[in-house]
């Protein structure tokens, strides 16, 4: 038996941008070990697997080395696959049951809007390993218990940052989110995300990081909506707003390859 997936670029902002995910739409559940082997072979930051349930879909995401509890670009990729197969012609919303609760997606013209949980963070004292690995002055450091949120002085500081990835991998965190207010008038905020503990030195675009970035910057900038740019080598664009204590993340996605195969 052989399953085939779809490779999707998500949160795109022009050609050769965004974060790639491979999506496997399965008829029924599969073993975690099988999914992990597939994710390792796909060579993307996350591979998404979903199958239908009585009231939506069950969705899981796996990095090359482990399963993750929340993944924005993997969810956007799954919703894009559903749109391409005509799902949204009869359903206004896709409902995904995940390890982080129920997430929803709905199309808005060329965009897809995801309804995600807020990841509240609070100020903390950075560890010596984090300070040394980043090697740059901080404006602010916070944590939501899983990730560090590090504000730098300027967009130039974010873009020019060259962290010590080996040392960063010793920091006890799912990811390190580095951010600043944008200097470009096109965006409100910029960020970069490093997750060596997940096998990802730098993630091209990280939807879940904006569950923390959105509330932080909306409060600081006194703005109800934000345009966010993740300044990795590929780059990616997100629109952010809040609704009933949830973060709504919007992005565009495109199909790169159909029928990506990997033997079971």
C-alpha cells in the first residue's frame, strides 16, 4: 500500500517564499511510527496527516524527529488541500481535532483564516545559555512555558541575527521567537523562529509562534490587527487579529507538487 501526499507552500509572500509542508489526507488513522517515518523522509519542517471524523477531521503534525502539539503552517496546508478538492464549496468551515483542541479554518478570498488558541506569555529572566547563544542585547524576554519570546531593538537586529545553533539547542524550549517592530511600512512586526530541539535550526514561517506574537504586539502597539512578516531566508506573510480571546491567523498557500509518494 502506498499513500500519496501534497506539497504545499504556506504563508507565501511571492515566489519561492513561505513554509513548505507535505499533507497526507488519509481514509483512516495510521500508526504513529509510520507517520514519523514519513515525516523524516519528507525533508520539510512538518508533515501533516488528517483523516475524516463524524464532525470534521482529526489532524496531527510531525517534524522530522517528533510529533508537535500545534502547527500553523501544517494546518493551513491541510485546509488548502481541502479547498483544492472542493470541500469548501459545501462547507464554510473546516473543523480539525488536534492535540491543542479544536482548530478551524475558513477561506477568505485568496486567504485562509485559522482560529488558534492564544499562547499567553510573561516576562522572565533569560538563561545564560540563551543570552550567549543569541549574543545580542534584549529589549524583553518572555515565555509561555514552551517557547521564549525575545524582543530586539530593531528589524535590522532581527534580520542580521546569527545565533549559535549548537548552543541554542541546549536551551530548554520548544522554540526561540525573536521579534521587533517593523521598520518597513508594509509590516507591523517582524520575527524569526529557531527550533533546534525539534530538528529545525530556523523555521521558514511559524504560524503557532504568532499565537504568542499577536497578543504581545497588539497590546504593545495598541492595534487590533497586525501584518506580520517572518524574516527567514524564504520569508512569509501573516495577518493577525483577535476574536473572543483566540488568535485568528490568515495566510495564502499554493500547491507545489501533487502525488508526493512515500512507501508505507
